[in-house]
C-alpha cells in the first residue's frame, strides 16, 4: 500500500512539472516574442577578409611552433610473456 502512494506522489510531481514547463514555454512564445536580428547585425559578415599566412613565417613563431619529435620506445619484453623462463 505504501508503494502505491509513493508512485502516485511521483506521478503527481511529474505532471505538475510538465504543466509548469508547458506554461513557461507558452509564456515565452506568446508574450516574450523575440525579434529577429536586423540585417545590419555585427553577427552577419558584411565583407570577406582574407587570412594573412605570412604571420606564421615570422622568426618568433618559428621558435615556438616546432616541438621536439618524441621517438617511439624500443621494444621491451619477450615475444611471449606467458612462457616460463
């Protein structure tokens, strides 16, 4: 009998949560209508800029960019590690 009331309580909270979420969605869509961005928004690209790759060839970046190549370790161990000595 205790399990039935617990299930009803959980179901009741879920229903109230869904009703609350529905009300919030309705308020957002009906009352708080967001206007679209104007065409002259800074988020829309007005001109295409080219990337200057010459900056990557400067001496300062040449000192920073290349990392030392790490060699793979030599093979260590036996061919069959389960074979007794």
